[in-house]
C-alpha cells in the first residue's frame, strides 16, 4: 500500500526517510536546512520511494549531500518551486535512481553527485556548480547504463563529468551547457558514449566535449562553441549544426561527417581517419581519407599520407598529393591532379570523354606525345620513368587505345 505523505516541516535537523515504497511530497513552504549533516536522508533500507520536492532543502557545509540517497529505486522530482543548495546538492552512491529536475539545484562542489549510480537524469530546470574546477553534474566512479537528458541550463566550471559505461546523452533544443569544459567523459576502452546535441554548448575557452578511451558517437544538430577531443576509440562526429572549434579524434579510426571545413587536430599515428564533407576541403595532416558528399562542384586535396579520395556527383578536382593515393571521381566531370613527385597514384573510375587528368610540374612531360602508356592487366599505367622512377598513374579498367590528348591537361 503506497502512502502519500505531505511534508510541511520547517526544521534545522535532518529529515530521515527509512520506510520503503511511499510518496513524499515536500510542500512549497517546507524547508529543511542543516549545518553539515544531510538535510534529507533516504536510508539504505528505504527503497522504492518517490520524493517530490516543492520546498527548499539545504546545508551550509560538509561533505554530505543535502539530499542524501542511499536507497535503491528512488525517484526524485524537483518541482518548479523546488530548491536545493549545498556543497553537494543531491548525492547518490551505488544506487539506481531516476531524477527529474524542474527546479534549481546548486552545489559548491557539485549540483548532483552520481557516484557509481545508474539510471536516468532529466533536467528541465537549472543545475549549477559554484566553485572553481567543480562540475554541475558529476559521476566519479565507473557505472553501468546511464541516460541523461537536458532541456534546461547546466553550468559551472564544468557542466557534466561522466563515466561512460554505456552512456546516452540527449541535449534538447532548449539545452544550454556553459563552462570551461562542457562535458568530460572519463571513458575506458570498451565503454560507449552516444551524444546528440540540439541545443547550445558554449565553452569558448576550453573543451565542449572531452572524452577518454571509449567509443564516442556525437551528433551535433545545435551549436557548439569550443573544442572537441574524442580520445581513443573509433569515434564518430556528425555535424549537422554549427560547430566552431578544433576537433581531435585521438587514436582509433575516426570518422568526421562535416557540413563545412573545420580545424582538425589529429595525433600522429592516430589510426585511419576519414572525413566526409560536401564542400571543397583539404585533408589535414594525419587524416587519411576524404569523401565528398552531395552533388556540389567541389575540390578534394590530399596530404602526404596514402589517401583514399572519393568525389561526389558534381565536377571535382581531386588531388592526392604525395604518397600512393587512390582516387575516384564519382559522377560529374572530374579532373584528377597529378604533380611531379606525387608517387604512384591509382584512378579507379576514369570515364573517357568526361574526366581528365591534369599533369603538373614536369619539364619533359608536358604534352600528350610525351606520355608513356603501358598495359598492366586490365589497367593502363602512365609512366614518367625518364624523370622519376617512382612517379606513375595507374588508371584502372582502361585500354591504351582509349586515351587521347583530350583526356589530359598540362601545367
Ligand atoms: Ca579516436
Ligand atoms: Ca565527381
Ligand atoms: Ca597523398
């Protein structure tokens, strides 16, 4: 039998809940305020309670949370008039809980401490951390599944400090996350973090998102001011909004699907990384592969790595740069750029009468008559052996007789 208990207390001593399975409604004019002990303590034996906070809960100092929950399956609803202010606003340790905040939670150290706890946090109100280097929501030990949804304001030195486990975060249209660090994800190898941002992450001086060794999948449909560091793992960033910052994929094979050119800072040897983008783009160092998306006429330029470069349905200029690059134009009228000392490149889908090869930088090979064509299986190898034995273009699925001077540009 579930009892609904109306709590109208106004007291300076701890309000203790030690019975299970009830609904406690803290009335709007209720308050519990302590010096350092928990203001409201749900003891370990008192599982399955619902707390609806319409009044004020607070403590002045001390390491105990103002709302200290030691019981499993607690549902906490901070209603609009609800207000929690302390060193640590709400604290949960190794328990499962469901927290919905529509009110105001403020902690000097942290607004909500989810120490090893699993469950769900939905914020429609405000969660703030006051002091330097503190986070509004902090999960300080590894845990299992955790789902966080924000439609309100989360602010502090840092917004969210989470352990990944299996983390899903949804930041809605009205979500605002402010801080020097927006989200810190202390993930381990094998952890996953899935984040969708529809709102604003504003972290002008630091990281909007800074993750660890786990696998991150981050979709941005909102606005991000600040840098992103994905750390280890095969990470994926899909930008469909506005992103103003630097991005680093760290180790692993990372994929960035971008709307516009951004600053990419890949670690040396950070896996095989790929960028998909619909506009002219030059691969930054240590990003290997580039695919143009959509149908806009755009150019793709590689770097000193062996690149896989793929054009889109539009007319593309595709230049692999040095090392052994693999170039594909896709549809449209594409121009493949080959410069002296570029090494041996392969063109996979040359279309006669449609695509062209521009040859640059040679002194002796500057007309069609200067080119050497050698049959190589189903392919044709265009060689520049007179000048540099390492330079050639392998054009797949062609016959020597297919080529004429209209296929080439020089200079
Ligand atoms: Ca990575
Ligand atoms: Ca194309
Ligand atoms: Ca290259």
